[in-house]
């Protein structure tokens, strides 16, 4: 299902599936669109600790009784620090409960999984009760949003109020997205290079004495000093033509974070230059 913007995924997904679940379980750092979707579905909403399958299990034991059907909603890759949830463990917890797993792949499309289909592919999670989707404007550099699931599920999503009222995407945007997907399929070496660049970036960040998660997500964020100090570092890098983001987005914490991202078209020298510049400033 193609629609106008990835932000609609949470609304369309949870409104469209509302007849199939009775309660939503959200990662505490879930993206805003998933929180909005959960509220719009009109079902009880419970949260669990960030990335914690054990806390999700406790929440399910506490709240799921008497035939209550759960839906777990999470980012496939959390945008600020590039963390990836244990989706296979979530799916294992949901299976005996007849629960649903909804994954916002906005930042994991074209970055995770053997063919770049996202975190669900990365963790080999699929099935009738798995719905993935999100923005095409991150790794694919395209326009609009996508939902991918069983044909019957997609048919139901089209009947949801947000889909009927505001979902239409542009035909030129759909063509752009399709072209990006074809390119990724025809040039799998782009994924290989992205992962090589990701490893170089995270290895370099660790040489600075800063932790970088060991996922394949091409994002490494660091917190060093105050907000003002990190903004000064970001501006100083910009003056040298090195672009990193000072982020206050979901999960960044009270002081924000400096967010670095590897691209498939970076050269090793680009990443070495970034690490050298950070070493002289932190």
C-alpha cells in the first residue's frame, strides 16, 4: 500500500487493524506516528522499556487476560542512536496470544536485512500478523510511505478513515520509489558497501572512547558535554564541510546528541576525516 507520507503509517496501520486487537503495547521510545496511531485506534495503550523483551513479557502477563488480543508497535530502527529491537523475541511472545506486530521501518528500509527490506527481514520475522511500513524518504531517498502485509490486511487498511480521507500519494512519487527499489535490487553491492562503511564508522567512534551499538544500522550517535558544547562541535564541523546533526529527536535525551550516519556512497576517506575531526574536538 502506497500513501502520501510515512507519518501516516501508524494511523493507517492501527486504525485499519482495530478490529483485530484490544490493546497496544508501545516501546517507550516509539516514534510519534506510532503514539498517534495508538491513540487514534481508541484502545488501551501500555508501554514497555526501550528494546526490552523481558519488560514486554511482564507487561503482556499483567495486561493480557480474558481473551485480550495485543498489538506490539515499535520502530524497526530507532532513528537517533540506530538501535534495533529484538523483533524475533517480540514475535515469539505474541504467537501464543494471537497478537500482532507492527514495525515502523522508516529508518531501516534499505539499511537492514539481506536485501534491504528492513528490520523484520533482518530478524526473519514474517507472517499474517506482521505489518511493516513507514517512510520512503530516508534510505531510499524517495517520496511517500508504504505498508507491506498480507493482501487481506492491506485491503482492510484501505478502508480505514485515514486511508480513505487523506492517504493518496503522488503518481510521480510512486514512480520515484519504484525506481529506487529497482536500483537497490539491481545493485546489491550498495548494501555491501553501506555495511562496510557502517563498520568503519562505528569502529572509529569506539576509538574515541565512545560506545557505538553493534547493529548493522548505519547510525552512530554520541553524547559529549552540554547541549551548547555539542552544538558548537556541530557548527565547527559544518564549517569544514562535514555534516552531522545535533539531534533533539525521539530518544536523544535532555542534552541532545550528535548523530552521524554512514551512506553507501561515502568513501573510507570521508569517514576517516570525520573521526579525525571529532578526535580533535571531543
